[in-house]
C-alpha cells in the first residue's frame, strides 16, 4: 500500500510504522541526490513555516531553515526569548495563532507534552525538533547514515548507545532501532537507563520486528560485535548545573567511547554522535570542565571523534536532507 504522511505531525517515532519510517528514509536519500546534483526542488513554494526554539541549536535550526528555503518556503525563526509563548500566552493559544499563519510548526523545547499540546491545537503539522524525552528528526538522519555505511540494510545490526542512556537521543534510538528490527543496547550505569515503560514498549516492538533491546552496565559485552557505537553529551540542555556535571562525570567516565571500546566492536563498526560533542577543550564548557574536574574529553575521546570510523559530520549533513523529507512528506 502506498504511504502518505500528508497532514501528519512528527512528534515521536512511536507514532510511526516501520513502513512509514522506511518511506522517510528513502525520501531523505532522494533529497540528498537532488542537492548533490544541484537539481532544484522548490516543491513547497508558497508555503510558510515557523521554527519555535526554547533551547539553543545549530544543526536542527539550520536544517529546517535551509531545508525550508530549498523547498521554496518562507521561514520564520523565533528564538528562546522572543515569542510570548509560555510567558504571556498559553501553548494552546500560541498554537491556534501560528496555525492560522503558517503551514507547519517546528518546536524545540522542554516536556514532550508541550509539543503534543501544540500539535493538538495548531491544525497544521507540528514537528518535534527535540524535547526532554525525544529527538525524532535526529533519528531519520542517523539511520540514513547507518544505511550509507551498511547498504545491505539495518535490520539485524547492533547499535550501542553508551553513556547517559536515559536522555532524549537514547530514548529515540531505542524506539527507531526497535521499529527497524535492529539490536539496540543501552550501556551505562543502572541509574541512567531509559524509563521501564518505554523499555517494555520497545522490547515488544523489537520482538515483532526481529530485533532486541538490551540494557547493560558492561562495556565489553555491549561493544562486542557492535556495528554502531553511539554516544551523546553527559548533561543535556535544560538540566545543566555544577553538581550535575560532577555527578555525571563520576558516573559516566567508565562509559567514554575510546579507541579501546571501538576495537572491541565489529571490524566495520562506525562511531556516531548527534553533536554537539565535548571531545576536546575548544569550547567554553569544555574548558570549564577541564579546569574544574581535570578531564579534557568527556563522552568520546578526541582520537575516536577525529578517527577513521567517525561519521559524525555525515550524520550532521544528513539532518538537512532528512528534515527536508519530513517537511515535504507532511506538507505536500
Ligand atoms: N543534534 C542536534 O540536534 O544539534 P543542535 O542542538 O545543534 O540542533
Ligand atoms: N541530549 C542532548 C541532545 C542535543 C542534540 C540535549 O538534549 O541537550
């Protein structure tokens, strides 16, 4: 049966079937080809979108902006301080106003229920550009990147997330891997694992699709035979504090992705990271952490980040192609 996502929201991948995810992946690859060959694709000329950001961003914002413009759309960016939303106007009212003016709304911010609430009231497609719980647009770019490296298909591949396995990226990877029949492993301390309800839900999906979900504290067991080793920052946006950094560094240092970890994985294994990453001290935060805690790399060693197995910049580029696919599929 042909897939149509016209008019749909894109809030979390639990709402999407494996077939629909597959469709978005194929479309993303097509958009990448169009961009590479310089073929114009202003398929959504005359439409307008608004990007609501309550947290900072480089990749997601730029992918929506360039993607929107390549598709011929008008794009408005509202930064964390410059809309009335939340402070003087409820989410419901904001959604009803923006839905009258725009054809689609992107939201990056806090609780998942905010983006769900926006979608329930906007009357136009709403896309989740990251919440505390999920980061679904990232997933289409990530699986697209995995497929570029494993063209035989992702089903049956082992993807290991190391570190803060309870964050939005880890949750979303667990969902997408389960939907696509992959073997997902969350590797980190017991206290930093995804919520049990979500784990149970994903285990059920994975079982139907021929994949699996495993939680482990054991790095050797996790890395053995892995095709993808993935990590993310140890403290996410919205939760930063000195005490938390201290606690997370103590907890998560054994889960840093080092060359030793990569050497335990499959010989063709790749390293992935949604970015931004603290792999050196060339950032303000990286410098402060080095001064306070005496470490100059965090979730991944600079050697791995810069090494031959790293695919992090392909992954970042793919954000644009995949976000374009998501917008096109839901707005056409
Ligand atoms: N990966 C990602 O979402 O990056 P930004 O925070 O820069 O958007
Ligand atoms: N877990 C990170 C992802 C950033 C893209 C955060 O929420 O800050």
